C-alpha cells in the first residue's frame, strides 16, 4: 500500500473539519477562565486564558459563528491552542 503525501495543513484542515466537540468554561477567581475541550466524554485539551485572551476567544468564536460554522467555540479553541496560548 503506497502512502499518499499530504501537507501538514491539509491534514490539520481535515482533522478539524471532522472534529466535533464541546468547549466547557471553568471560571477562575482572578477573572481568568479555564477552557476545556471535550470529545465523546473525554477531555482532549485545556487552555488558561487571562481576561485579554478571553476577549480574543470571544471575538474569534463570534466571528466563526457569523461565518456559519456550527462548532464555532471548538474552532476558536483550536485556533488559540494552535497559536500556543
């Protein structure tokens, strides 16, 4: 069986298109927020966002929602996670 070369971007795009999940928000005392990415009952990833980055997340989620993306919170989470937040 021959392997077909795929660019990293194509692989990431395909993975994110088929990924469905849920983002759970856990508030912190400092006004910051823990975001957890869950899929099929398993925590896949988490992000700690200070107030400034939380605002970025909210704006990204709103942008994706306006674009008609069903899992807008998941896409916003993945974007921040990929950026190393």
